[in-house]
């Protein structure tokens, strides 16, 4: 199982990273982590280049990411919630998934579509009702563009009060969810 992970936090020792690490610890397969903050990914410029070919006119790190997405069996997106949304670098990556949307809905090219399994991991410092809803909506659409069906969602709120690394019960539950994920099939 080829697992592609988008780590979308600038803090490599923070809550999102700790949540992701624990989930990946329980997940079996070949894992590749893309640190989104370390990549050069420009914003979509709506040039419609991808309406004609399965590629993007912007030649940056996203070009190699397209190939990794295509080869993956599982996609994991880990992000902190910033102002009710995903982080800016992750949003740029998501907008560049227009290449896949155009393939399906503009060019109607259904070849080379490989179903994938998806996982959403998100953290937030505070807590309010349905706080992860905007993040979830964005990430479900992103996963759909990559032909991934979201099978697991783990949201952790109030991390300002109880950091992920100090929440032993949560860490155990996350590990167990990853282990159960191994047994499921698409």
C-alpha cells in the first residue's frame, strides 16, 4: 500500500505533527510525507491550461506531486485549522488539483483513474460546535478530486488546553484507528 501524506503544518513538533505521527505509526505500508510548507506551490492562476491537457502551466513542485498522487493508494491530509480553514500552503495545493477536476469534468477523460482511500487529520486550539465543518468540506472535495474516498476523519480540538502529545488516551485511540484502517478495503 502506497501512502501519500500531506503534512500541512509549519510546526514540525506541534499538535498536527504529533497526531499525524501517531496515526502513521499504526498504519502499514510505504509512507511518503510531503511537508507542504517546504514545497514551492504557486496559486492557481485560472489560465485553463489544464482544460486541454492533464498538466499545469505553472512549473513548480506541484508537478512532481501530481505523479505521487497518481501512484498512491491512500492519501492522508494532516492540517491545523487556521481561521476555520486549512493552512494557506495546503489551500494552494488544493486549488492546483484543478488539473484532476478538469480531466473528469471538462475533458471527460476517465482513463487512469485509480480509486484511493482517504484520511483527514485536523487539529484546532480552541473549541466550538461544528468547528471542523469548513475544513472537512474543503478536504472532502480535495480528496474527491484525487479520487480518494474519505474513510477516516480524526479531529482534535482544544489543543491549547491539552496538547496532543500529552493526551495519552487520544494517542492510543488514534493508533487503534490506524490499525483498524489497515484491515479495511476500498
